């Protein structure tokens, strides 16, 4: 079922009276310039001017939509201005041709006493330029309002992401597993228990600092990831391998904090990791993106909770970036774009 946008009666009324007043001003201007009698066929002159102005408004609005789509100011300001002037010229010439045909050939009005084509063209351009400028200003202010609203929406989503991230990291499963490993290490290997406590503390300290860092460098994210990987090694021991193919040239690029940690967490959440079924996790730093890849060994029971890849993907969309997922029978690869 086709849905029609609800018509705003208030805007329609404003548009009608604005064009009517503008048509009246143009009519008075032409009467003064041509030294004609104001009340001679007043209603006919006003109707004719209103039809012309109304048609110009429709044509200019179409021109604005076309230029905003194919040649926005962000691409080339000078070229956009020149294209706007060219569009106005074409509109005026077309309208003059149409109205001249109606006046002289359809209504058979004599040409004597009427202004020449060049004078009419000058009048048309003088009337048309303000119309397009008004449309441009309206579009500009509406765009600014949308940008402010989108910015506030992005901030709210970013805050929600930080909250969800913190909640996911302090969820009972993660904390219980970590404390369970720590409890075992205290009796078996006190030295490792001490290192485990420091790594756990460092991991939570990093999570708690997220509100101060909307973006973080790849280098800092990898450094923070070391503590999390150490916790996983203490928990899974020799059940997985973890490698990072570094490239210092691209490690200054920025990503969303905890991106890598959340992806690694999802790897362990959705896959089996044992010495018999080794889980291989690999991070590669490339020119345009980071890849996080792992072999697929589906787990039968998946822990509930956590943020998930979908939520992380939505966060990157706030920066107009797309997270790419490649899923085959053997491998699961996620490509994380840099945010510049």
C-alpha cells in the first residue's frame, strides 16, 4: 500500500501567500517601470504574474533538488554557483518561450506595446534569482537542524555503546570465569595469580576510561588488548593461538575503543577452544582496515550477554563506515575500517 506524506496545511498557506505577495510586488515593479495604469485589468495582471511566479517556484525547487543530489556545495562551491546560474538561465528561457507561445499564438494578444524578449528575460532573471536564494536558505537551515539532531543522536548512541560495553564486561559470566581462574591460580601458581590480578585490573581500568576516549589509536587498542589476551590464556591455556601481524605505519589510525576486545570476546563466545580443537585467532593491520580472523568451531551452548557484532557495526555506521564480514565454512573474518 502506497503511503503519502501528510501535507502540512500551514506550510501550504505560507507558500501560497508568500508567492502571492511576491507576485504582487513583481507586478507593481513592472507597472512602475512600464508606466502603466495600476487598476487597468488588475486581476488579470495579478493572475498572470502569480502563474509565472508559481511556475518559477516549482522549476527552481526542482533545480535545487537536482543540484543538491548531483553537485552539492561540498564538492565544488564555484562550480555549484555556476551550475545554479546556468539552471536559472535555462528555466527563464524555457518559461519565456512557453508563455510567449501562449500569449501570442494561443490567446492571440498583439505584440504592440509589450516589452521585447530581452527585457522580459531580464525581468525573469531578476524575479527568479531571489526565489532560488530563498530555497537555498531554507534548505541550508533545514540541513543545519538535521545535522544538529543527527549529532545529538550520535552522542546518545555513543553513550549507550559505552554503557553497554561496560555492562557486558562486568556481566556475571565474565567476572565469574575470571574469579574462578584466579581462585585456582592462587593455589596452583601464586606468581601467575598475581599477574592475572594485574591484567584483570588493567582490563577493567581501560573499560572504565572509555568515556574519555570516543576514538582510540590502533596502537593503544592493541596494548590494552594484551591484558585481555593474557586473561584468556590463563583461562584456556593451550587451547588457542593468537597472532598479530603489526604494521607501525597504520597503527596511528583510529578506531572505536574496545573494538578488538569485543571481537575477540565473540570468537571465544561462539567457538569451541580445546587442545584437541585448537582455536586460531589472527589480527592483521592493513592499509585501509584491520582484519580479525578465526577458524570456525561452533560452540553448542553460547553464553548469553555481551554486545555482539551487530551493535558494533551500528557504532561504525555513525561515522559513515561499514564493517565487512566474510563468513565461509572454515573461516570467519571481520574487517574494521579506520575512522579519520
